[in-house]
């Protein structure tokens, strides 16, 4: 049976690197993003490399729309790895935001992980296991005063992953978040392809003893 990796927030940088890494390992790739142009281009590029790729679009903050698109992609084959790679950048200081602004960003940047997990975890549990991964950020620990909503999103994301990890590990689903402590592409260390290798390592970890599963993984280690 084919294995499928779903990448939510599939863009040209880290999302694309993760899709390519798993595609080269023999996974089918399902890509989800807000707008069609970039994600379609990524799918076309992956197919040119011999990777079986499909794509769809959804508003990640819309639970019904996102859930429906995940279900549609899952019809192609069971999703064994799901990657949440979503962030919302709002260029506004804390007092320049309204509570509604903040909650909208958290719904998109962290709440969408819950929508993803609710969509894929039941089938993973029924099939004996799977992996749910999320892209974290140093902003969870040191939020920028000019864009604090990102820090709130990533702190919420980390807490949610830790809760999910405790809940789902006994049912065979490994949940983890990779905290990226730097700027993508700023150096060789932060090459998206190198970071994508960490996601592959976590999936390989799922095959091991549950007591060895990590939930919060800093990068670099």
C-alpha cells in the first residue's frame, strides 16, 4: 500500500522541501495551501521529478472547508504522515491588534492543527499508527514586539502538540513539533532541505519504542 504525506501550508521553501524529501523516500505527496498558483507550481515541479503529487486549496481557518479538502486528498490513499506548516504574520504591535485579530491568527496558525489532526488521526489509529508533525518557531519563546501574534500562535501550537502527543501516543500516533531557532535560508544550517531531514527522522522514530518518541524538538539541536 502506498504511503502518503500531507503537507498543510505547502509553499516553495520549507513545505516544498518536506514534500520533496518524503517524495524521494517513496511517499505520495498531498499538498494543501491557501492559494492555487504556488501550490500547483510545486506539484508540477514534484511530478517532473517523478514524485506522485496532488494538490488542493483551502482556507486553513475554515474548519469545514479544510476538513473537506483533507478528506478529498485522503481518497487517493491513506495519509500516514501529516505535516502542519502554517504561520500567520501580522505586522502589528500588541496594542495595535484587536482581540479579534489575535484570535483569528491563532485560529489559522494553531487551530488548523486541530482540524488537521481530527481529520487524519482516526484513520491512523485504525491502521495501527501514523505521525503528525508541526513547524514551530523560536517566536514561541521570544516573540517579536512588532509581530507578537506569531509568538502566541507558536506557543499555542507547542502546547497543543504536547497535549496531542500524550493523548495519541497510546493509540500509536506520534505527534511532535520542530522548533526552528533561526531564519529559513539565512545560512547553510537553516537550509530548508536540512530541516526537512529532521521531519523524516521523526517519522523514522515512530517505528521505534514509544518511550523514545520526542514531542518538542529544537532545531538546531
